C-alpha cells in the first residue's frame, strides 16, 4: 500500500503494510498546518516523513500530534516528531500518565519489544469533547473509553463529509491497559450517533459511505454480544 489522499486534504501516511509491521494506521490532515493522528511504533518515523514529503507536503508544517490512546503502536514515534518539528502532543489525561512515565506494560511496549522512554505531553484532555481550530476547520476529540481509559476518537466535517478517525474500534480489551467493554459499548453508541461518512480505522482500513461505517461498528457490537 502507498500513501494516498483519502478525502480532500486527508491522507494515510503509515500502517503495518506501508511503513512497519508494528505500526497502526497513521493519518495526516492538511488544514493550513499539518495535524498528525497517531505516529506508529517509533522505528518508522523516517518512512512516514518520506511519505509525507512524497505527497507534496512539508513536514516542517507539522504543528500538532493527536494521540488517540496510550498503546506503543500509536505513540512510539511522537517523541521524534516533536524533537524534529516542535509539534505539540495532545492525549487524554487518563492515558497521559502511562505515556509520561514510560510505562512499558500498559502501553504494550514490552509486548512489542520496543523501547519507550517517558514522553512529556503538552495538552491533556479532560472533557467529554474538545475542539481545536486549524484555519477555518474544527477538529473534534471525543472521549471514547473502552479500549483504554483515555481512548479518544477524532472527527472533522470537511467538504460536506464527516470523517471519523476511530482508532482500534475492534479492541482488543486487555486488563493491563485498563480496558472496559461496558465503557466501550457506550463509546460505540457515541460514534454511531455521529453518522460519519468516512471511518479511518486504526488497523483495518478505511470505510465509506455512512452505511459501511455504521456496519463496521455494529459488527463489533454484535461480536462482543452487545
């Protein structure tokens, strides 16, 4: 798979096939400044940067990194991106402590065999919903616990489409990561209520139109007996 534009100014620049088998799907938004959603496990930063440049985007414009949850395949590259470009790092407060302390257990770093140094966070989300403006566009971070206590989903409305970044909707639900299936069920109901037109998932691809987005979420609700 190659990096590509998924919707206007929204791109995929990394995943387990494109950059490193350990990576989640990594997305970048070109909203006047660049916003990165998750960063991969860490060893593929150079490959992700090359993909960004290959799309005609200047990585020096990266201003913000939104981390959807604590797991290493999503946060491992954040430190290097910030070191190179000075980007602020945003994560929910309930997952921030594990990241800031370099917890290799609840982040899964030890399971992946990946080193993980403590990562300072610039902004810790505490509310049900937080909105960030980039030019004329608003990016919304919605607290959707379940996979981890501080899991968030990200969405924006652009060109008459609602694009949802629902990383790791599929789980898994591991005790060492603070997972809670009941909380996850409630979170999935929140996502269904968004009526998103496009779903950019954390490992299993991109789904559209709205009917396929809802079908993907509902499939996992059925699988877990909800």
